[in-house]
C-alpha cells in the first residue's frame, strides 16, 4: 500500500470515530427535544405521537439519504424537490391505479430519479459545473417538463390514485409495526452497509476529505461522484413514491418542503457540509429532531415564519459548531 493509501486509511478510521461521536450528539438532541416537548406540552411524547412523528420523519430520511451521499464528497443536490414531484406524477400517471401496472410504474419513477441524478453527476464530475448550479438548473428543467407534460397536473391520467398494494405498503402494518418504518429501516441498513463495510464507502470518505489525494491513491473520483448523484436522484424518487402512496394522489409542489428539510437533517445529523464525515444514523436522528421541533411549535401555535427562522438558526448553530470542531482536528 502506498503512503497516500495508508494516510487515507488512517484518516478514514479517524473520521469513523468522529462520525460516531456526532451521531451520539444528534441522537441526544432528538431525545432532548422530546423531553422538552413533554414538559411544555403534556402528551407530546406519547407513544402514538412519537410514532406519527417518526413516520413523518421517514420521508425526510429518504431524501436525506441521497443528500447525505453527495454532501459527503463536498457536493449538494438542489434538484430533489422536482425529482420527488416528477417521480410521484410518473407513478400515478403510468400506473393508472392498476395493480398490474405497478411494477413498471415504480421502475419508471425510480428511473426518472436515476436519470436526473446521473445527469447531475456527469455535469459535476466531468464538466466541472458547480454542484449548486448544475442541480438547481436540473430542478428547473424537471419542473418545466413536469408542468408541461402533465399540463399543470390537469391531464386525463393525472387524477389517478396509487394502486392499493403500494398504499398498504406505506400506511399498513406488519406485526404491529408501521410498514413505512420497515422500509426506512431497510434504507438505513443499505446506506450504512454501503458506507461502512464496503470499499466504495471508504472511497466516498476519502474523496470527501481530499479528492486529489484520493485520486493519487487510485480512487476513481469521477465514477464515484456520478454514482453518488445517481443514488441521490433515486432516493429522491423513492421519497416521491412513498409520499404519493401516503397521500393517494400526486400534487404540485409535493417536494418543495423537502429540500430545506433534507439539508437541515443532514447538518443536524452531524454530517460535515465540507464532506468526508457523517453517518446515516445521525441523519435519521436529525430527521426526527426536525419533525419534533415543528410538531412542538405547531402545538404551541407558532406561525410558519417562526418555524423557518428556527430551522435556519439550528442549521447555522450546528454548522458553526461542527466547523470549529473540524478546524481543531
């Protein structure tokens, strides 16, 4: 192994330790919010309330999984809102509520996410377009295509409902456990294994820490980057599929809240916005934290602008805290 390779491997082990510490912090914040909520609003942390909050957090968690993957290499994905929305529209308009058409419809919806993610990755990795510009531009392109092809969601098939088996998968239960949470657990397992137990995961962290050193160590930086953006698109599409199954029908603006929330969950979950450090369990805790904060503020009748202010303050505070920690490493 070369000196560069040994250096990257040591750095990877150091970052795993640091990421574990930040995951503990993120989980502690989630527990603290629930505890505070119980004090100021009795019944806030009841079993039914926590269950509802975790289910809502799972939608943020799906989008946050993809956002985390690109943030780990110093990128960002701003195309998620309309990837999510487009996937939801594609699912309902191609399935037409028919069970027999469901597998193909799911494949098409995920394919939309993969195609957009692949285009984002190619633009960022091969054309050197800044991630903010590339993904924001793709979001606009997809918004225009979605509105144009669906005629503003007024086309004949746009009023179709989600096939019942998919709806049961999201809103049903298995052995008393909400099926949606089992799907989220599967996503968590996949992402965690990918990042911690595979060579690909070590390459992701190496690129996030030092892309040039990773390239010199033989890491295919461009290929990994394209793969991560492709996965990000697919996770956004998965969120769209889950959301439209939960609600029954597609709607315009379905994905708009999830851009800000996915970034917030990633940052609150301890993922370094500079790349190279983070763990999906932390993102899950961050997702629950955000939903718990919003639920508590809604219970106390805080207006929407106040919730947005608190979101921003949380993100800035965590960024400052983690940024100072990384500078001292």
